[in-house]
C-alpha cells in the first residue's frame, strides 16, 4: 500500500515513515522547513528497504492550495494513496489569559484544519479505489492540560472529525481512527517536557518507562493491515496504561 504521512521528518511521523517502509509499503511524507532532516529520514528508510519508494515533499498544511498542489504531485508520483496519517502538529504553551489570537490560531490551523485539508484532498482517491485507512494522531491532552488550551482543543477536534469520517465513509471501504499517545521519546518531548512531568510519567505509568516511537508507529501500521479492517471510528490509547493509573 501507499502511505501519505504529514510531519514525517521527525518524531512520531518519522517513526511511522520508517515502520511503514520496513513493512513493505511505499511512503510519501511531508516536512515543513527542515529539508536536511527530511532527506535523512528518506535515506534511512530507503536503506531499510531499497526496493520501496520513499519521497519527501515540502508542505505547510495550513495552506489548502499547497495541500492540493502537493497532493497532486504525490498522486502523480505514487499513482494512488490508500493510507493517510495527518500527523503534522505544533505546540505553543500559554495560559488562556495570556494566549494571543495568533498563538491560538496557528495551533488550530496546523493540528486540526491542516488534518482536515489533507484528508479532504485524498478522500476522492480512496473512494474511487473502494479502500482507505485514515489514522489521526491525537494526544492524552485532548481531555485537557493546563497551559495548552490551543493544543488540547486541536487534539480533541480530531476525535469529532475522525468519528464523522468513520460514519460517512465506512460503507465505501474507508476507516478512520485516532491514536491517543501519551509521552513518547521525540524531539518535542525532550525539548518541552518538564522534569516534573517526566517524573510523574515514570512514577504513575504502569509500565514505568517512556516508550520509543516505533511502539506507536506499529499501531498505526496495524490499523492499515488486514487485522485492522473492522476497527473504525475508535480513539485508541497508546500510553502504557497511564489512564488507568491510581
């Protein structure tokens, strides 16, 4: 199958790119600014599976016209796309009382509206093929987190978007699900996760560790496999059981 992953040059997105390639899929992925990082991920993925096709595209998902332009290029290069993972996301932490219009809007536009643009573009190809898998990347923060109103609202919005897609297109052979990860070892968590939050995670997560992104990427690719055929409209926690911790 052919995957399209936004924000694939780092973190969770890069993990999904490499996992998909290792499982025998061709992958188109996007990056926002760092072409060197994107090229490095493409090279690593190609080295894993030289017979697979991997290509990076520069994209700002906030721009609907740019999504269409890149989408057209991907369909020309890959023929079709069966699996879409709208992963691109940003985080700007501020308390609500001091959050600017721009800080609110930039996060919503990237994390939620950008995901909508991407899925909307590829839906016709999925409908024409009678098959599609959409895998959104949300967060435990969808239920609320101090200092992250913009981020939490964007991640909560993905739940409603995915549920609607599941209802609208399930009979067309298309499923839509949301992964709800906790903390994973990524650049974002290494740079932005406080020592207090890290200590809390290690103390209360039943598995007592911070996982590698490959452990989330494997769930994303499972949803695209035959084993995931009848999983639709679900929000799937991938957090080591933290939500059940006392």
